[in-house]
C-alpha cells in the first residue's frame, strides 16, 4: 500500500514531526528546538516546551503540500533513549494519533534511527557508524542481528562537551556550531601548530572520554589563550579521538564504508578528518544532509518504515518509554 509513515522525535531538546513515503522518500521535518534562557536543559522545562508547541507543529505538518492525513499508514515515535519527561510527550502524541487514525504504532530506538536515515540518504550498505551527538558518542557496526557498540564515550557525549565548554564561555545552546565558527576563524589565515595548546587525548582501547579535555580547555582559557585558539584545539583533539576509534573499527570489522551521524556530524572539520582517514585506507566516507544529522522526526519515520516492512509494530501495552534503551538492545531484522 502506498502511503506515509509519520515519525515523532522527542528524546531531549528537539520536538519534531517528520515523514517518509512507504517507498523511502524522505520529507523535511517540522521541528521546534527548546533553548534554555540560561544553564543546561532541564527535562521538565523541555517537556513543557514540547507540549506547548505540539499543536503548532501538527498544523505545520497538516498544511505541508505533500501531506494528507488519509495517506498515513503508521505512526513511529522515539521510545528511547532520552529524557523521561520529554519522551513521554512524544509517546502520548503518538498513541493518540495511532488510535484516532487506526494505524499501527511503532516504538523506535532513537540511536538506530540516526543510522537508518543515513543509510537511506547516502546509499551506504553496511557501514561502520560514527555516531556523535550531544548525549551519545559511539562507534557502531552491524553484526549478527544487532547494531553492536564497538566503542563509546566513558563519560559525557562529545556534543555535550562542546556545549558545556561553550556555555562556560557565554555561548548559548547549542554551542557546537559556534565552536566550529570560532575554530574556523582561528585557522582562516593558514596552518597552526597545536604545540602551544595541547589538551588531554582521551582514547582508551576502543573507548573515548571527554570530561578531562573539557576541564583542560576551560583551564587554557583561564591561562590566557584566546577562545578561538582553544575552540580549534578542542575540535582537533576530540575529533581525532573519534576518527582513531572509527579507523580501528573499520580495520577490525573489514568493512569499508564510514557513515557519520548525530548533531556533531554537521561539523565540516570532522567530515574532513573522517574523509582523509577513509581515503588513506581505501574506504568511503558518508554523511546525511545536516537536517538529518541533528535530531529530526524524519529519521524516526524512516526507521519506522523499515520496521513496518519487516512486520514489526508496538502494542499500546508495550509502548511505555524506555529512557535507558541502548543501541544494542534492539534486534535488527530489516535490511
Ligand atoms: P542524542 O539523543 O542522539 O544524543 P542529541 O539530543 O544530542 O542526540 P542532536 O541533535 O543529535 O541531539 O545533536 C545535538 C548536538 O550537536 C549538540 O551538542 C550540538 O552542539 C551539536 N552540533 C550541532 N551542530 C554542530 C557543529 N556544526 N559542530 C559541532 N557540534 C554540533
Ligand atoms: Fe540524536
């Protein structure tokens, strides 16, 4: 049956509705980002934001020229991982829509949605994924019916680290794009040496760590280094650790495609470093459009589409949110 699957994303700061046709054409998401006036993201405040913007977002979905409610064949939503109060808003809207439209409900794993939207957009078949977002930093590969986590951060996510460093320096959330802009300013006049602003490099076997580098970067600012220089050094060190682990994952698994995903995959320098590494070892490097790197409803719809095709849906009784869901908790039986 031709139709569309709606995807609802609400794991953290972003509330978003997206859709995909049953034959895999992605449609842009309608999203609203919660930006705290000061400090970090308070789960309750983010959830209130999501509730407040629900009807406006649904109106925007309804009014899109490519969309009609008659064509909806399923409702997919982020079941986890994420912040409980935020997840609950998305799940409630999803249950309501699924019940009133009388179409299947599909609870999806947010981390895996980052992978599947990337596979859709880039045509990658069996990649190693470097999943770099606010809350997560993982190197993932598919094996024996699961997306396996081969390496991950031992403390905070890389995006969280960039956001915290930015906040410490008066830059509003999300800090990653501004850190990128400042780093670019620093290198705009040519190659620089890292020697004067070395930071700890956190690779432990196949795992990474970012809290030590954050503390040191904040210290470098107190020592009098310029914000632009420290932003640059922070990117060089933290991205290098991700690329090193991704390279080792390619070597161990024998796979030859690297796929970037998650909000930090918007960063041009990370894309460049990943591409250089892949070229040096005869592999290819891919990433989806920026709108599909950051959290978005369309990626939830795309994973819902693959699950629906494989005959998977979620009964209302099984639709409780799962804030602690992990990438490797979900059985992967779709192509
Ligand atoms: P997840 O639940 O998957 O951990 P998330 O809630 O962190 O996702 P995303 O939208 O995937 O949300 O990622 C947001 C992160 O991406 C923020 O930390 C933000 O600073 C970072 N980010 C966005 N653009 C850039 C950029 N150009 N450079 C570096 N970081 C970026
Ligand atoms: Fe995400």
